[in-house]
């Protein structure tokens, strides 16, 4: 499944969004050899932080409420803006 922007995102069911975000998160945090996202996560969110898929969905949906973000993919939003929003509670 390819989700390129808000137009694609808004057509997905909650189940599809959850599966998509689980794949993204696993790709960034578990299977990626690129430590940049992992290091950024630890710096922003701290060691041992547990993230739920529902939290990822809320972050992406909230970012898409801002029209400036609607041209970006959820993957891009998560990597470049999502962690700041996710861990700024």
C-alpha cells in the first residue's frame, strides 16, 4: 500500500491506517539500519518510551489538520514532524 498524501490517507479505514503505521514504525525503529530516526526518538522521547499505534494515528491525523502538511506522506510526517508531536505531552 502506498499512501502519498492526505488525499490517500483520508480514504483508509482505521484498520488500514493502523496496519500502515505499524509497518512504518517497525521500519523506522526495528528493521532500519539507519540510526538517525532511532537516535532522534531517544533524544526527544527518552529511553524506554512505549508508543502505541493509536498514538501514531492521532499524531498523523493532527498534523493533517494543518493544510500545509497535506501534500506530505504519513512516512514523511512521522519522520520529520511526528516525533516532536508524539513526545511533547
